[in-house]
């Protein structure tokens, strides 16, 4: 896991629509960058659907969400369409982002980072409970933003 307070590693990758996202695109706002093993599997679906169901809460406080896995853009497009996700999920088949954020393993590790508006790691989540993760992050963001 990356240490708190370090500058988040830069990245550039396409989402499920092919749009390229870079860390710099999120400067000045909170960003939840979450990593997951595989599209359309039970835990990954539960986590993404919980984020989808809580997405209005992220928008309300001005926080962005990006999912990342090694799956292809086409796989992400199918996954996103099937569950009506309104947030980007980035394709990282070369595992450059996954490795930079220390989420590499046999399968991509289920870890998340909360990145502050200055681009620093504000919180790490290495024991993610998929169905509860979105609510946990929103609670943390509301505490931070008091």
C-alpha cells in the first residue's frame, strides 16, 4: 500500500467508452481510485453496484470515482452497460496503474485509495468489504470535509 501523504502516481488510461482519463483531470477534487480483480464477478459487481447506488453522494460532495481493473475496454463497456454504471472504469491490461498503486498480484487486489484535491494519498483501504465500501468512503469524506 502506498503511504499516506505521498503524491499519487500519475496515470492515463481509457474508460469503458474509450475516453482517456489522467490523474491531472481530477486536480482540485477528491478522488476515490478503486482497484478490483475482474468485471462481472460477484464481489466486483457488489462493490461497483454499491458505488453506483451511492454515486449521488459522491457527486454531492464533489468527489469523483474511478474503478480500475486489467479487463479490456470492451469488457468494461459490457459490465457498465449491464449494471448501468454512471462512473468511469479504467482499462489497464498492461497493469501499469495497478502496479504503480501496489494492487498487483495473481489477480488485481481489491484495494482503494482516497486521493485529496492536491493529488496526495489521504487514505488507503486494503480490507475492502465490497457491498459496504462506498458507504465507508462517503463516511470518511464527510468526516474529512467537516
